[in-house]
């Protein structure tokens, strides 16, 4: 299933980093009625101090489910790795603007296979993303330092979310504004009200007794907050 296009309906995007790695297929199934998109956090041990998944994880999920899937490459060389994730079945591939590879090189090798996204770490100004808004389908503001799940949401990032929301609206282009890290019932409304319409949630979903219910609850809170935020800027 291709990545949905921004349609005013907020998405909660479960992160498989927080799922039971011994039962990834069941984890995807447990959220697939409530979520239409999951994210795979890819880490290379260089760009971030952790190692996680390769393209075969995407291939394994794709063999069992048509759910939309983005591969978030927290890696130094996204232009090297992006094609293998797209060919494994990722509908979108997200690189970091801070990576060693120039974003244009990443776009060139990915664009014909999948939707493309660009992400900024907490200490990177959102201005680094703005020149690429015309070329991407998704802009990702990290609300934790990338590398590990279960961290606390960085509320200082909300100013970046608001600035990016204004820039996306001005561009008139269908670009998702995604936040990732520390999203839960205590933080989801602030993120959505600031303008995020795709919110990654790992611990808050797969740490819950009923993951699908957790997705539905977060989505309902986020949708109301997102609409409040949109009214406030009109
Ligand atoms: C950090 C990861 C996490 C993960 C979500 O590199 O990208 O943000 O997806 O983690 P939680 O929702 O558990 O904070």
C-alpha cells in the first residue's frame, strides 16, 4: 500500500523499534486495524549509537502485510542503503539532513522507488530542511535524540514543528509533518496542536496492553488537537 497522502486526518505511526522482535509479524497485525502505516527505525551504529534493522526486516513485514511502511534511516550513508529498503518493500524512505550523503544524492537513488522524507535531529535548525520542501513527501522533526526508544519528549522542538507547519502550508505541497520520539498521552496533543499530522509512537503503543486501542486513543486526542491548532492560525 503506498504511503497515504496528507488528508487532514492525523496518523499515529507505530514504531516497530518498540515491538517484540521475536514476534514482529504479530506486532504489525496487532495494530493494523487501527493504523494504516508503521515505521521501521534503521540504525547503523555510526550516525546513532545503536544497531537495529536491515532490509530483510522490511521484506519480512511486507511478506505478511500490505500496511504502509516507512524506513527511517538513521545512518551515515542513506544514498547507499535507501534503494535496498525500497526494493524490500518500504513505501517511503526517510534520511537525515545531517547524514554524510547529500540529500540530493539520496533523492536521486530513491525517488523512482519510494516516497522520500528528510529528518532533522533536535539540535539541527529546521532551516536545514526548508530548501528541500519542494522535493520531499515527508518532513520529520525528531522530538528525542535519535538512537533509542522510550525517551522523554523534547517540548523545545514544538517551535520547529510550528515553523515547519507554516512553511509546508506556504509551499502548498502535500508534505507530511512527522514527529518522532516520546509521543504518548501526555505529549501527543501538544505535538498535534503545533502542526504535526503524523506522529510516531513506539513505547506508547507496543508497551500498552492493547496496542490497537492505544493507537485509537492517541489518534483521537491528536485529531482534536490538530484541528484546534489549525483553527488558531486561520
Ligand atoms: C529514536 C526512535 C524512537 C522510536 C519511537 O531514534 O526513532 O523515537 O521511533 O520511540 P518511543 O515512541 O518509544 O519514544
